[in-house]
């Protein structure tokens, strides 16, 4: 998996978690990405990194084996994405992205 995380994310993670912890998480991104892609059960392929991206997570634009576009968001465990996840689940694709249902292959991955 060859991609470069946006520098904005690299800097922000260093500020939030310290350079050592941020560096360790960033170094583990290729393996975490592979794990997350496999967990979807849809055999998605990474098309590109969303840049400039956010300050707490990496967003990858992917395409499933059936051609369906999706976004894969990876965040360090300290980012606590539960509120965002709840809000997106509430909106269910109306004016926001639709979360994949775990039964449909959208399983969270520890990171």
C-alpha cells in the first residue's frame, strides 16, 4: 500500500499525541489500512488519499469490487469518533455520507 499521509495530518497528530506516538501510528497505517479494507468484506481498492484532509484522521477514497465508491476513515484510538459516527448514523446519507452497516461489511477496526 503506497500512499503518503497529508502533512496537515502529520503535523496535527504530532501536536495532539506527541511526535513519537504520532510516528508510531503513522508507521502502522499501511497494515491498519489493509486490515480495514479486508474487514469491509467488499474487496475495495484505494483510489487516493483525501487531501488536505482533516487534523485527526486519514480519509481514503476507495472503490468496491462492484464499482461502488466509498470513503475509509482511519483515526488513532484517542480520536474518539463515536459522536461523529452517531451523527452520521442519524443522518443516514441525507446530506452526509452514509455509514456502512456492520452487517453489510462496514466493521470498525481498532487503530
